[in-house]
C-alpha cells in the first residue's frame, strides 16, 4: 500500500483556494525535452512549446479570477506564477444576499467538462485544466502521445520580495540551464 502513497509537497495548513501568488513548475513525463532547446542562453520553442505557452497565457480566459504572471517554457518543463484574485462577482452577490451567486466556473467556456462541475476554484483545478488542455491540443495538432509528469511543484509566494526573486529566477532560467536540476544532461537535452 505504501508504494502507491505520494508524499505531499504542499505547505502544511496552506489554503490553495485563497487569493494570492503561486509559483508552479510542471515537467514533461520522464523530463523528456520536447518543447524546444536552449540556443545561446535563450529558449527557442518549437511548435509543442508554443502550444504550451499559448494555453498558459489563456488561463485568464477560462478562469476570470486568475492572472498569468511571469512564466517561461523550458525544454522539458514550465515555470510560472499564477495570481488568484478575489472574485468580485461573488463578493457583490453575497453582500446583496442573492441566492444565485455566479461563480467563475459558471462563466467559463468549459461548463460541460466534468472537472468543472464543482464550482470552487483551487490551484489544483487550474493546473489540472492546464495540463489536460495543453496535452489535448498537442495530441490533436501534432498527432503525438504527449503526457505531463503526474504531479507538479507548487509554492505559495508569501511576500513582495519573494515574488520579485521568483520572477528573476524565471527570467534567468535559460541562462542557468546547464546547472538546472531538470536538465538531465543525458543526451536528450542539448545546448547550442
């Protein structure tokens, strides 16, 4: 039974449905380099990498309370910051004691998708949506059996200084690719 138990990487007592900034890292399955390569300390995305970037940038279209902050596509992973902002429509509705609150999920273009039946917004739901949509688009457009790694790294950003430091880390990621823990340096990923 222990063999199937995954250790949680979540902040103990952290509420991942609260407004705030979240730092996310999502890797490809087996950390396979599929999104392009580093050329002269800059990321050159291929078509697959472009699809991933487009889907990430469009998160606010599907989740009105989400803003896609700084992000970068790397050869085998994505680093990004998501900001969850308070739902003004729900606040207004609750102040007026309305029985029918319009939630962000109800206004989404994904009303029929089973993952969207529960209307509460959580970081996990946002990431599941992103992974499913980007994988589906890659498979449809490229006739590829692309998969993301099963889990993802998440970190609650606690203050402005940490937000600035993480934004810089994201921007500097291509320059630091040769020392990156996600760079397997096993022949799959190449520097040019």
